[in-house]
C-alpha cells in the first residue's frame, strides 16, 4: 500500500536491531526521531521482540497480532530507517526475522518499492558495516528500494560513552541521512 496521499506528512518506519534497554542503537534511533525535518515523522516500531519466528505455516490471514501491527506500520510508512548493531559479523536475528515477515506476501510486502536506509553502531572498529551491508542485501531482496549510498556505521567507541546526540558530527550525519531518506519518498 502506498503512503496515505491525503497527508503531506512523510512517515518513516524505524526498526531497531537491538532489544536491549540501554541500546546505543536505540539511542541513535531516538536521535533520528529528534532529527526529523518539518513534514517528516519517524516512528520506532517497538515490538520486534514480540514477533514469532518466521514460519510459513503461521503466515496466514490470521497471522499473529504483532506481525499484523508491523505490516500495518510499514503500510502507512513512505520509507523505513533501520538502526542496528552487528551480531557475530551479521544481522541480529530479531531484525532478520522482521525482514522475513515484511518480505511476505512475496512480491507485495508492505514496504515494496519504498526507500530504506540502514545505519547503526557496533563495538568493532568498522561500526557494524558487515551487518549493515547484509541488511541492505537482505532488504534489497525482500522488496523495498534500498538506498545504497545512505550509509552510516559508527564505531561505538567514538561516542565516548555519551548519548549519540552529544557528538555533533554524529548528530549532523544522522540528520543528513533522515533528510535524504525522506527526499527519496515519492
Ligand atoms: C551476541 C553479540 C554479538 C556481537 N557481535 C559483534 C560483532 O560481530 N561485531 C561488533 O562490532 N560488535 C559485536 N557485538 C558488540 C555490539 O556491537 C555491542 O554490544 C553493541 O553496543 C550492541 O548494540 P546495542 O548497544 O544497540 O545493544 C556483539 C554483541 C553481542 C551481544
């Protein structure tokens, strides 16, 4: 479903790949929400931990309510922003599971053809770039239009234990990603 044409507001679905209460990626997602320019609203989908493991047998008309909620949030969004750490060199399972749910119905998922950007932070010196690249690859297969050149992989050490909003360069880079992603919404 396309974004609601009655509204001039651009809605961006935000998916966070860490469920941890003190997640730095969640803080980065909060910063993205705060960075939204006029006319753009970012909404974090807080319920990735409630999704069942993807299973075609339960992907039916009465699919679990958290899946319905995720797909409904994706349907009213014009774009999606993924904010994720790297787990063991790859995508955290909770995020990959969400991608799998959003990839169905195959060829007609709720984010089909919508722009998606992937950013995040991880402990390693490359800031989680493997996870970010693989998230772009997976979402690219799942149906959305991945914006390949919107990249931000932040080694968490550079944040010096502070909230990401306290590092001016990070705040500016996040704002730029949000603005460029919103500009991709047709
Ligand atoms: C299960 C697990 C696997 C991890 N694997 C990696 C990794 O492959 N690369 C990396 O840079 N950091 C890795 N880390 C460290 C995370 O980058 C770090 O804990 C990060 O802060 C997690 O994101 P969060 O603060 O948003 O929860 C891993 C952490 C966990 C818990």
